[in-house]
């Protein structure tokens, strides 16, 4: 009887530890994907810093308001998509706000 009770307790502890490891792995994969998306966001925004002069607004992809076409990157079997959104800045028409959104579909661990 004692062996059965100890086996049940051991099984419960083992199931709990397995769930803990699976949850930890899922968290690590999500954190890794977020870090990659952050670096890709920086990669997409860096070239825009070269196009901030007012006299160039009529000749680049940000002047239309539709945003720029960005490629899809596949890193660690995850597809990352970037999208620019251009909106007028606060209080003036000479300033524009560019928001970059990185989206990806997470894979199950």
C-alpha cells in the first residue's frame, strides 16, 4: 500500500514538473521571438532615418501615407512581417509619425 501511495505522489510531482518545463520552454520561445521582432523593427526603422529631410518627403515611400513595402523574413522557421503606418504628427503638418508593426505566428513548442 505504501508503494502505491508513493508511486501516485511521484506521478503527481512528475506531471507538475513536466508542465513547469513545458511552460518555461513556451515562455523562452516567446521571449526569443519578441527579441527577434524588436531587432527586425530596428532594422526596418533605421533606413527611414535617412529620409527625414523635408525636401525629400515627396520622393520617398513615406510621402504617400500608405507606407513602404517590406519583405517577409523567415528566422528560425517563423515568418516575420513588418508594416509601416504613417500618420500626421501632433500639432503640425510638417512632422509625420511612422509606426512600425512586426507580426509573426508563434509555433507550438
